């Protein structure tokens, strides 16, 4: 495979993984530039444009220099760049535990099976729910994770109905998140307990540790 394939990258940095079942672990983040979606509450709009073109070899070198065994490909929407899949393969081959956070609007079927997929399903409050590719669910492994970011009670009710429709709790790990500043974690906790929901509360730990709008953390 050609290590000279080029990818546009917003930032590469080491931090604590703030979300998913990997939350709390030191992790290198490779944030790829660009996203075809425009979620109303997006917190990484700075990654829509710009970035630096880097070869896969350059990215691997930066990841190696940071020296953490866990690496997350994120964005933006990492799978919007076709060279994301070759990058994921190279990282797997290099021995990293690779996570990818994807919006679910791009095909995940070509990712190596070793990659742990954290796939968003977009609730109506994002304004992007018509972009959900539910056929992606057929390509996920039982160990992969479905994340739904919720802005209000209607989003929570939508999440419950989607979980029932696709039997998500029986098939995957399901994470429910608050759109930061729009839905209070306390409210979501109460709804989850009352609904006896088969999902895990997913707080963005980095937003409680650092400033909510801090970059590179
Ligand atoms: S998919 Fe992610 S990066 Fe893209 S607009 Fe939505 S929240 Fe932002």
C-alpha cells in the first residue's frame, strides 16, 4: 500500500479519550479535515476547512512520536476522505488499537475489522437525521458502539424508538450523549433511569476537564 497517499489533517495531538467505552484512556487523536454534514450543535466546525496535507507516512511518524498505543481517527468526518481507510489499515498494521468516530453518513464497510467503530446516529435536533445510513448497522461488530447526541426530550424519545426499531441494545454498545449546553446531563440521567434504557451515559469528559471550547485536548 502506498504510504505517500495524502490526507488533509486539522490536528494530531495526545490527550485523554473523553468518550465511549475507552473514556479516560490516554489517546492520540488524528483529526481529519472536512465534513459533509452541518449539525446544529457541532463543536468541531473549525475542522470543516483548512488543514494541512500530510502523507500517511508523515501521520504515522507523528503518531509514533506521541507514543500512545490508542489512536482515534476523528473529524470532521474522517471517512469523507477516501484515504482514511488506508490510513486506518496502516495504523492497525503498526500495532495500534484504532478507534474511529464517524457520523454514520459514510459507508463503514471498507474499514478493517480490527478498527473499533464509534458511529453516530443523528437525532432530529442535529438537523441532520435524514443523513443517517442505517444500512451501516449491518457492517458493525457487536463490540462497536452507537452514539446518539441528544439536544432535548424529543431527541431522547427518538433515540428510544430507534433503539427499539433496530434492537440496538441487543446488537451493540449504545451511548447517549447530551448536546453540550443544550441538554443537562442530570435530565438525561433521569430519563434513562425512568425508561430503563439499555444504554450508557456518555459525557464528554474533556469538556469538564478543560474549557468546553478548548482545541487540541
Ligand atoms: S458530523 Fe460531526 S463534525 Fe460533522 S457537522 Fe456533525 S458534529 Fe460536526
